C-alpha cells in the first residue's frame, strides 16, 4: 500500500517548505497520476501545493493519519484480467468504441490467465504423479525397514501397511550394524532427520504462498466489499485527464464474475500448491534437493508474472496501470495498522507445526527416532566430504 495523504503539518509550514518536508521524510512514496517523471519541481503552482493548501490546518488533526489514494492493480495476469473485465466489458455493454475488438481483448486476456492456471494445475498433477508419488513410496518403504531393525521387530502396522516401532523398544546401538537393505545415507537424508532445518524450509515455502494469499484477500475485500455496488455500468468508471480512469463502483454481476473467474480459482491454486509443495518437500530425501525443489515450486507459483511480462502487449499493461482503484479508507497509528500483518507469522508457524505433526501423510505416525541415530553418521559424512 502506498499512502499519499499529507498531514496538516506540511501545509502549516508553507507550500515550498511543506513539499521539502514531505520529500525529506519520504512520506510521498509514489506519485502516480499526480506528477509525471518530468515534473521540474514543486512550487506554489504545483498540484502538490494545491493538495497541501486543501488540507485543514486544525491543530487537532492527527499527523499520523493517512488516506490511501486510488492506485492501479498489481502488474500481473490477474491485475490485467481484472482491468480488462471491468474496462472492456463495460465498453461492450455501452456500445463504445469497437465492440468486437474489446470483446476479443477481454476473451484473450482471460483465456491466457486460465491457460496459465491450467498449466499450473498440469504441473502440480505431473509433480504428484512423476515425482512425489515415487518419492513417498520409497521413503515409506525405507523407514518401515528401519523401524523393523531398530526396534528388533517390536513394531505395529499403520493403516497403509508399514511398520512403526513400539515405544520403549528402540535400540539406537543397532544403527551401526544395519543390514544391506537399509540405506543409511538415505535414511539420514530424510527431512525429518533434521527437524529444525525442515521446519525452516517449510516456513520459507509457506511464506512464499502467503505473499500471494495476502494479495488475494486484499483485492477481494477491496473490489467485492469496499467498492460500492452500483446499479448500472455507466457508474462504474470516472474518467480523468491524461486517460486516467478511476473505479467508482461495480455492478453485482461484475462482482460475481470477478469472484468466479479470478478470486476463487487463484485461491484454490494457492492452497493446492501449498499442500502439494509441503508434501513434495517432505518426501525429498536430500537436503540439497529440498532447496532446489522449493525454488521449483516458487517458479510454478510465479508463472502469472512470467507470462504477463512475456506475452501481454504494452497497451494492455498501460491500461492496467491507468485504471485506479480507490482504497476508500483511512488508517491511523494504531496497534492494528502497525502490527496487524505480523499475525501472518503466527499463521505460518501454526500451519507448519500442524502439518508436520498432524496433516502430513508421507510418514504417518512418525516416531521421531532418526535424528539421534544419524547424528554421528552425518558428522562423519560431512567431515569426510570436507577432507
């Protein structure tokens, strides 16, 4: 969010002084649609001075209160598709301009978005079929053999037919004499053997998905809740100078269309990616491959940015950047405005802990009995590698 509201303190200093005060304090973080890059400076005739002059000079005004001004949607396939649905469908309904061209534009833009979604779904299905499925099977079989040996066959059987040791029968000294059918290096490379490292990797992946989830929730609230519901398409946009348009409201059918075509599919993709990504990372029996797989998962998540920058015409990108959406709210210095978003830390930590302890099905009923047995082995392997 880019706050562009100026406190009355600046206005009281005087126009030129107030402008310098704002620039020095970095309060004006973005000047979209107020100044162009070629603006020579701020003087008494500048738009900034006019804005400052309009601010009330009451000493009771809170200088830490900001009013969020209209700003464009995110420059990616979702932002471009939302812009096209609003601008082009409106023009088609009103019969403005070349309706055939506008209809083709919105169809192709949304079509590319859904092609990207289909590609993400396809990649996730193939990851599960070609990579995750075999990895999960191998790690389950090897851990089952490990349990049989380390508990001297004092085991019970899980619902999917694999062995788990009975507490109280674990014999750590048997690890030095494991039979040939148990791969020591493989067992000691499963993510559960280094739980703190594994937790950090899952947290990094979850934070990557949370970035996208926060954007979904923000724009869903902004467009579906805080944006007024208007009666006709004529009331949707307000035109300003320099080809700028400001969103004033959305009809109910537009909100339904955005929900079905944009927000729900994007939310579903993110949640599925979060689940399958955690499962894939859990079944990766190599510490180096865990990091590489996390990067590959991020690549799938960011396909929307890659295809947007590679294929969307500059004209469409320009239309996305020149449609401004009002935030329709002010924010004051408060516990919520300063610290509210940090609640995502708690959400991420809670998800990772619950996934490892309750939700993961790669090694159900895991006994947490690999770390201690493998500690000396991993130290030996690391020392030999360094030497």
